[in-house]
C-alpha cells in the first residue's frame, strides 16, 4: 500500500508510454497520489488529458511555465514527493540523467531531486545493448538510482530481445520499497 505516499511519475517518449496510464491507476488504487511530468517525447505517444484525468491533477510539461515557475515549480516538484519514477524511461532521458543535463522540466527535476529515483527503461533491444546506453545505465546504478527491467520478449517494432518495460507489478514493488 502507498497510503499518504506521493509519487512523481515522469513519462518519457517511447511506445510503452501507454502503460504509464495503467501505472497511474495502480498507484491510485494502492492509495498513493501521483503527479506527472510528460516529456515532449512522451506527449507524442499519450495525451496530457488522459494523464491528468487519471492522476486527478494537472500535468507538468513546461520548464518555462510562468505560472508554475512563479513558485519555483521545478524545485517544488523535485521535493514534494516521496520518490521519482521514470516509466517508461527512454534512451534519451537516461542519457540526460547520466550526463547531468537540465535541458527540460523532467531532466531539471531529476537533477534537483533529493528523493529516491527509480528508472524503468523501455526501448528497442539494439538501443538497450548499445554501449552508450549500457554505460549510462551503469552510471545511474553507481549513483544509487534503482533500475527496474527491462524485460525480454517481442517488441512493438517486431524485434525480439531485452527492451520491454518491466512488469508494472515489479515497478509498483520498487515504488513501495523506495517510498517507505
Ligand atoms: C515510433 C517511435 C517509437 C519510439 N520508441 C522509443 C522507445 O520505445 N524507447 C526509446 O528510448 N525511444 C523511442 N523512440 C525515440 C524517442 O521517442 C526519442 O529519442 C525522443 O527524443 C525521446 O524523447 P524524451 O527525451 O522526451 O524521452 C521512438 C521514436 C519513435 C518515432
């Protein structure tokens, strides 16, 4: 159960973004609250409207929002939660985290947070095994970021291998442990 626990869910750009909608539902069902950041890439796959309707909160997607940033929104988002979950985590956002980028709302929040961070990668198997991604993942792990998955199987692109988003039950388990 996630009673009184606040999850900040970052949804980045990949086919598996639609599974984040179900993750929102599971977090709420476990009595947690969930606030969402949708990256530019993520918004190509799912709409802010469905994310906010399920989360019951507005969706955050703009680092340069005059209204949100009047209260230093990115710092608030980074701190007003018990854990940060990136699901699905694209190769791009993983590289941004590893490189310490702060070039959009999601990467800025990830750099500014002092909360536990969980990353659930999902991508084409060749992207996953690319040495750049492998090195980035090692960097994340060495900094204490929990990496859940990916799992093996058939991908949306028709290829087989490692790269599917981890089972949502495994991501929920990691959230439960991190937000304790
Ligand atoms: C149809 C399509 C599917 C994609 N699927 C994935 C994916 O599953 N995982 C991934 O890491 N990138 C995927 N990409 C590439 C990312 O969307 C792209 O790198 C994007 O810049 C990531 O945005 P983000 O930084 O907001 O995550 C896909 C691109 C397209 C056009």
